[in-house]
């Protein structure tokens, strides 16, 4: 049996009421819940992320649900790719 990594997508959910956090577990893995700031982070499969985000947004206790933009952010800051700043002798 071969193990394959599933590409995941994180969804940020802003909640109005903390009572119904358990409902979010059926959409993916509930990773973090902040009771004071009333938000939750959950992970779902990448191919099901859009469907889960719209379904979560329809729940009564949810104010807003959006897919995290972290996957689209640039994370490699090599000098070869950076054209904005040039190194000087002081660096």
C-alpha cells in the first residue's frame, strides 16, 4: 500500500456564535479555534475546498468563510529571483 500526500487547503471561518463549532468538523480537519476572536481554521482537500467554503458560508452561525491566500503567496526569497532590491557592500 502506497502512501500519497493529499494537497490541502485551509479555510478561515469567522463565527458569530461559538456554539456550533462542532458542525465544522464534517467539512474537514478542525485545526484551530479562537474563542476570544471568534474564528476557526480548518483544512480540507484541495479539490473540495470551494464546495466546502460555500457550504460553510451557508451555516447560520458563520459570518464569513474564505480560503486562505497563503498558498498563493511567494515563499522563496532567493537573490536570483529578487529584482526589487540590489545587494550593496554593506550587506
